[in-house]
């Protein structure tokens, strides 16, 4: 490609905040819960790059035609790939799209097509816009996508902090992560955390059903968490990570007594038995094996008797699970693991994405 901004390119990132900043020199945008994606187009050459500079187009072939039809012949856009369901963003369905089999990719492309949400333009023609203030880049992007429809969407934006706070509270029910704040005069700084992301944070108490060893082998890397439903079944809701080095070692020692006879009556015994069988079939792999999407990530775990409770911080739920890894806060020795249920969670009313943005999408 002969573009002025070429792949691979690190996207600009953001620093975390918990409140929408009170400042009038920013554009505020919804924080979409999808796959970060930089689009490079040079004539008929099209490249979709992930946040980690990996190619994405093979997983989303349905976007080739609309991107070529609706974008300028030579341009670079920054945005997000999302799947829109009946009640909002569907991150679980989006994850299914990264399948290694071409036949499955084509099937999923027809059944759960993706939408590209554009929120920045980095180059048009021979002009690089990396050093152009964001307010001007936003105006260029609005003009560029004035006639876009269907698979390409321009993200909404506002300069009103009050409206941004309203988005922050209302949009969560549609699956949004929070709100982004982008300085009007800010240039595009690849790889730098120059933006602000405002995300929700809540806490809940979870039953601890197992743990994974940290990659350094010296402590707990993450705790496997569960919540009970009304029928008394324990559901795996995710993991708690972000544990400091000193606490990792302390936790490992604290958990050891609960390993004894852990599989007797364990609600996830079938999962543990399956992984053990995998290890016996292939001794070079730990139980659980590597992650499907990251061959270097070990998913093996050690079961524990379900008696411990951990308080964790989380940002949101999606289909009964934490949308992202929870953050470990502390062990709750004053609570019975059987009392850790879904009822304690704050229920966010579902929101209809099309109504929120008044978008006439066909999907």
C-alpha cells in the first residue's frame, strides 16, 4: 500500500477514569464494546487491522464490499467492529466470528454480520491527518461518511458533558462500555494513552471455585468465580485477576487447604474431568490446554472446594458473565459461598440500540 499512514499501526489508547470530565474542550463518544479495527484502503487493496496489529478481514468478509463501495479510494479510518443484536451490542456473538475454519467464517458472516463503527480518520488520499487536531478530523470524518449506511456507521458525538453523563447511565443497557473523552485539539498519537475512557465499576461477592497459577509460577494468577442461580446451580461468571505480586503468593498459600477432596461434589467436575482427559491424551499440554485465540495462554486450573468468597470489582455483565476480567479486592471470610447469587447484582435495564441513536439500520 502507498498510503501516507501504513500498516502496521498501533492505535491511540486511553487512560481510565470513573467520572465524565467537566470540560468543554472535548468531544464525548459512546465507548463501543467490540474489536478495535483500523481500516486501510488503497484502491482495491483493503486491510483490517486489530489493536494488536493482526489481520481481521478474513474473519469479516461481509465488510469488504460495503467498505469498498462507501469509502474513498485511499483512506485510513479508526473504529470498532461490533455485532448488533435485538437488544444492543452482542460481544459474545462477535467473539464467535474469529473462527479458524473458512466454511464456518462464511456461515457466521451471513448469520451474524458485523458493523463497522468509525470514530476517527487518519488519512485521506496522500494526506496524513495524524497531526491534525481532532475537531478537524471529526469534521472530515462526518463529511466522508455523510452518505454511509448499512454496515458502516459514524459514532455519535457531543461536546456537552451533561449529555455524555446521560449516555454513560443509559447506554449500558445496550452493551456499551462507557464514554470516551477526546480533546478537540488532540493529535493522533499511535500507542499513546492520550484519550480518556470513563467506565462503570461495581463490586460483588463471588464463590471461588478454583484458581489458575500465575505465568511466573509463584502465585495465583486468577480466581475462577461463580454465582448461584435461583435453582441453586453455580454458574462460571469469569475470573478475578489484577492481583499484586505479594498478594499472589499469599493467596496461593491461603487456598491450599481447599484443594483437598475438591472434586468430590464439585459443581464443575465435568469440566475438570474433561481437562484431565485432555492432559492424559497429550502429556505435553496442561489441563485445559492453550487458549483458542492465544496459543501461549494456558487455561489450566486447580479446583477448590466451593467454600471461599471473594469480593471483586467489575464493569458490567453480558449474558450472565463479567464482560471483562474482574479485579480482585479481598477475601470475605464473613460470607457463606452459597449466598453468592445473581440477586445481589444491579440489574441494568436493556436498551434498544436503534432507538438510542435513531438509526435506521437494516439489521
